[in-house]
């Protein structure tokens, strides 16, 4: 049983790693962390979202949570592209010290004139 679960997650991560490698190669991009690590993190994020949905199906929350995960990866990418020499830990600290991502991802309130 335990070996099956390990094999299953390794297989998921291998597939995602291949996708990431192909995408990085096609874009001519260097990857800031090992592809295998990136793949495991992506699988863990998606797996967590799936488990939450199975336990408590809520379409709107699932959409918001997936948007938040994508936004987090995009923010990490932007941090990696900065040329200010800031260490990756600065990004992690910034995320941990920030407001809840969902609050920043919601649509802005309508303005008084429109």
C-alpha cells in the first residue's frame, strides 16, 4: 500500500517535471529551482486542492484557491526575474507577511462613477 502511494506520487511528479522541462526549453528559460522540486510542489498544491474539494465541494472556493496558487507561482516567477540580488527567502518572508492572497485577487469594488 505504502509503496503504491509512493510510486503514484513519483509518477505524477515525473509527468509534471517533463511538462515543466518542455515549457522551460520552449521558452528558452532557466529554472530557478530544480525541476524535480518544482514538480513536487506543484503536485502537492493540486493534490491539496483536490482533497479539499472532495471533503467539501465548493466550486467558487475551488476556483479562488486555484487562482491563488497560480498567483503565488506567478509572484515567485516575478521575484526570480528581479535583478536586485534579493535572496529567495525574501520572497517567502513577503508571502508569509502579506495579507491573504484571496483578498488581493478579488475584483476591485466598483467606483462611485461607474
